[in-house]
């Protein structure tokens, strides 16, 4: 799995679970993947919009997320 940051080709080590409450039901989780370098900046982007719900290691991403 590759990091979701634009132009990054590093291996993802984090799953950033998010949803847009205007578009998604409260229990739905979308996933962005982040490498160690981009985990914080991706999380900050989602947090500023009120979308970030959780950050977990990639091996702990729920099977129903996505």
C-alpha cells in the first residue's frame, strides 16, 4: 500500500480513518494511507475540516473501512 500524499511513493504505515458528516453516515469510515513522514500532515488536513476520526497502523484498519 502506498501513501496517499500527493507524489509520495513510500510504503504506507498508517491508516487515517475519516468521514465527511455532510456526505457520509456517522459510522462510515473512508481511509487515507500515510507513510511515517506524511501521517501528521494528512491528519492535520482532515482535522482542520473536522473529518478525522482515528489514526491506526495499517494492519489495524477495519475490514469494513474504505
